[in-house]
C-alpha cells in the first residue's frame, strides 16, 4: 500500500509539473530561460521519486522475529549427510602378485594377516555414537598368485575381520571383549586396528560403519578411495596357489 501511494504521489507530482510548465510557457511575462530550467528540475525530482518507489517494490523482505528464516542465535547450521570421516591405512602387509586372467588385469593383492587401521572422527560439533562395524563380502574367488613377503611389524590391537564365514564377522581381540560401542567427537577421534583374515578364498570386501548422531542414524561405507578391499588367502606353508 505504501508503495502504491508513493507511486500515485510521483505521478501527481509529474502531472502538476507538466501543467506548471505549460502555464509558464503560455505566460508572456515568463522569462524565456526559466521554463526550460524549471522543466528539468521538476522532471529530475519525478524520476528520482519513481526510482525510489520501484526500489522499494523490488527489495527483498528482511528477516523479522517471526519470519522463520535467518541465521540468528536461534538457528543452527545443517549437519552434513554423514557427520563423520573415516581414514583407512593398511600396515604389516605382504602382497600377492596375481597374474591377469580373462578380463581381470594383473593385480597386487594384500595377503591375509595384515592390519587395517581405521580412524573415525566426527565432523560436526556433536558427538556421534558408533553402534556397529561389520565386513561385507562383495566377491569370492579361488586364491592364486605368487607371495611377495614384506617385513613390517605392527602389534595388533582390537579386532579380527573374519572373511571366511558367511556372513563375515568382526571378532574382538585381546582382553577387551566389550561390544562394539564407541563415541567420537571433533577433538576426540577413535582408532581401530583390524587384523584381516581369510583362509579359503580371494575376497573382495568393504566395511559398513553404523552411527547415531542426535536424532539421526546412518551407515558409512568404508573402502580404499572408492575401491573395495581385496584379500588373498595364504597357501599352505611351502606351497603356492596355482595360476589358473
């Protein structure tokens, strides 16, 4: 309503200015230089008024106390889709050279017995409850290839990943037998070292980490930079897996 009234005022001012200019031009007593100058002044005022009205109509509404929007003290930044970050590192690893077969290229595959170190950190400002961790087998193959031992020593810490059972499972190691339940926060990460064991197969697998954050629940897929883990069963001592 205010914008409409202001627009009417601007139009009225322009009309009055136009009428005044006509009367000035019609009067014989009006100096010849006054009418053009007065016309320019009145036209400038009318244009400025019209621009002000249009600017008010286009200006976005500001956030008020009851607007329901804004970034004031009562609002919170939205949480990311997954409120945690996972970093994976393989240690104490020997490798198999696996020759190409069919469409499969040559590969270097970690041998059973390596340590998978998993570090979990919360990204948001809230505490995240880690409620479960489980291996997920994607493929099983007959083991094959040539072992290339690697001398690395890292003491095992928490869990063994057993890939032979169906479904595979996570088994606590050492004296700590409590169920899998941990909390992480931005300044307090948690580190898991997983001894990965396969005795019968060449296994392609990933990890799934269940979490709870405030009123949300989710599952984070853990792999090697977008690729699944690969684990080759070790052959009996003194023998090698066949190439075929």
